[in-house]
C-alpha cells in the first residue's frame, strides 16, 4: 500500500475512533441505544481500517542471472556426456541457490552439473 494512502487511512481511522468514543461516552446522557450503536460502529470501522492499513502485501522479487561461460568452454563443441548430442544455450541453466550451472540434454533428458577444470 502506498505510504501516503496509509497515513491518510490512519488519520481517518483516528477521527472515526475519536467520534466513536465521544458517542459511547455520551450514551448514558440521552438517546442511549442509538448512541451506543453509532459509537460501536465507528469504533469497529476505525479498528478495521487500522488493521487493513497495517497489513503488508508480500513483495515479489524477480532475480535474473546471466551465465557467462569461461573462454575455455566452447559452446559449439559442447556435447552431452550421456548421448553425445549437441547442446545449446537453452540447455544451460544457472541455479542461484547453489551458484552452479546445470546442463539438461534436449535429446536424452540427462541432467548434470557443468564442472570446469581447475587450471593452476
């Protein structure tokens, strides 16, 4: 919810709460039942407005990661370990949780992690 709208709702709820309390306090003087009903409704509406304003919507974050293959890996010569089928960029998937590149063969369905040889 927008911050300005939240402040506006808090102000309106405060005003309703104030008038509801005034109606409830004035109920014993005269017109008891109508004032109790009106005051109760105003107080309940103001409480509902405060609760709705305090509710936070879930933030949705979208993370995009691009995979840059090291120069030692030639995509044109990349083949599946299982069937030898030619792999494309669509066959490679980056897992942001583990930080690894997963290969999925479009021909045989084999799934494995791409491991780069360590060069000292």
